[in-house]
C-alpha cells in the first residue's frame, strides 16, 4: 500500500510539472548543484574559494564578485569595478546567452551575433552599431588581461538582458546566494511558461510528503501548533510541510524555507537544498535519502 501511495504522489508531481511547462521551448538545467562556496570573510590566513559542479576550484578574494547567468554560476568571470562601474568580459556573457563572438584585430572590433542582431563594438570607442544603426554606450569597451570588457549597463542595452546586483549584505535585495557579492544576468526564451508560486509550493510539498512517509510513516497535515512549545522533529515537520510559503525569489528560483532553504527552479521544476553554514553548499534534493529531512546538528 505504501509503495502504491508513493508512486501515485510521484506521478502527480510529474503531471503537475508537465502541465505547467511549455513543451515547445525547453530551458536547460542550471549547473548550480554541488556548488560549494566559501565566501571572503576577511581573515588573511584563510583560503576562500568556489568549487563548481565539475569539481574545479577558483580562489576568491575581497574584490571577488560572482556571476550568475540564467541561474547558473559562471566560473572565472573576473568582474572588475572601475570608476564605480561594473565591467564584465563581453565574450563570456555573450556565449553564455548562446550568442557568438568574433574579433577583428585589424580594426579592434568585436562582433557579437545574437539571433537576428549583429552588434559591432570598437575598443576604446563609445560608439557601437546594432544592425548597422549607431548607438552611444555609456563606457567604451576596453581590453584588460587580453579580454574585452564592457560595462554592465551597456551589456544590458545591447543584449536586452535583465540585470540585478547583490552587495552580499542586504538580504532584502534580490540575490541567489547569501554573503557573496554577485551579478545576476537573465534572459529567457519568450513563450516559455514558468511555475507560479502556488505550483512551486505544491511540487515541493509532494516531494516532502514522500520523504516524510519514508522516514516517519503516513503524513498527516498539521496547520497549527500547540502553545506548549514542546515539539518533536516529526510534529515540527508536519507543521512546516503543511504551511509552506515562498520567502523570496530571483529570476530563476523560488526560495521556500523548510529545514533549510529549498530552491525550486521556475523553468525545470528541479528542487535544490541550500545549506548556509561556514560554506554555502547547494545540492539537488534527494527525497529518498534517509537524512533528507534532518534538522541541522
């Protein structure tokens, strides 16, 4: 009977997700799972780093600013702040948005082919062209360490992206991870549906109920706790799962607090767990793990 119930719930989750997301356009999964971030905290005798999902490691320092594009973490972005402007390597940004980039050494020109749009950028010149129409950028492209950099505002203009910046401190501002300054760039295919808050909550709830049933037995909703304050793990989880709410969101993920923060991918329905300890670690949620619902400590 228990196996039948679990199968039924799993099928419901799949059906819910398939109804929500357009079959015509598929947004790729992000690379966020297994990212391990030890953000800079000012101690000179400590190595701060990011370990990516391919196990590569990048050392970071007090000037480090992270980069996320469509919810994926981008390695070796080398973002630079100069004259109070945020400068980013145009080739890296363009290629992560499926545009192609070429370089003309004779004219010091960068060509960006982005769908039906051709963008011409000239090093050290504020004038640029989009489909042969001239525009004026706020800052001229510049070459730093053999990479052509462009200001964040100019990237927004020429590529039509949405941009957010998080200072690593004010969690009321849009962010993906905590405690680390980062830029979020997003541009999604038109016509692709995203999960609503209600759908994201239901999707997570179904997975949490399966995990609960495997650990404690049949899940019985609990919408209100007694005033005594003496709650065991099972009772606390029944209450939390019964009263799930989205606490924040960004361009890619809804954040729903449970034992830890759970992230729901708006476009793929993937579920992640965000552990905010000394290191920040993001893992795909395995609802069949015996410790899937364990409290910290």
